[in-house]
């Protein structure tokens, strides 16, 4: 019998692993490096815009503010043999940069210019890759609700009463689901 604790753990990036969003940092770096071209934003697909912007950015020297408690939690799990995946709506280049710096992920999956891994898209991707109720998911916002519906374990990094109430409703529906907070 496979237990919930044997399932891989998938971690969101913006607001979860990192204390803030990578979007302002990417925009700032883009402008600082004098690479701003208005035509890059003519696309209506966010994944394509992110890909276009990130392809021109050098992240060397950029400091990322990780949640120390969450990093410790993930290291403990990894040391127990659990595979840890970074799954983010940020561009693949950002995902790879963060994963390379922290060095604890089995794989890093980001938006790729076509697929924008947020909300329903991320939920579908994870359900297809791991199977429904065959992965734990760590997130921080209402956009993660779609993913938590398919997760065997819900892990939240912020103690928000709105998230708690919505997740309580999901947990009532799925009796075997585990829900916890980490920071």
C-alpha cells in the first residue's frame, strides 16, 4: 500500500518557496539591462511574454529570498527519499535558476512559452504527470485551489482564514486528504 508520505511533493515558487513574486524582479532586471522592447508584449499569451522577457535576462547576482522553514521541511523530506518538484507559473528559465541555487529538486517545471502553469493548467499538468491524489502540493494562494483539488496532501505556507475555510470544505469532501501549514 502506498502512503501519502510516499508521494512526490510539488512546490509552488512565487509566494510559496520565495517570500515574494518573481514577476517584479524579472521586470526590474529586464529594464535595468536595457532590453525593454514594446513589441515583446504584443502577444496575448502570458507564457509567451514570460519566455520572451526571460530569454533576455541574466540572473547572475540576483538574490532570492527563500522561506527558511519551508526549505528545511523540504530537505527533511528529500533526505527521507521523497522526490521534490518545483512547479511554477514563472518561466522555465526562472525555475531552473531557482532550482540550481537551492539544489534540492528532482526536477523544475515552469511555463514554457506555450503552457502557462497556473491554476487549472497546473492542476491538469500535475494530475496527468503524477495521477490524481498521487502528489502533495505546497502553495500559498487562491490560485492553488485548482491544484489542491487533485492533491493527496495540502500544504499551505500562509495561515489565511480564507484559505483555511475553503480548504476545509475540500477536505470534508475528500476524507483521506491531509492538510497542514508550514512556514
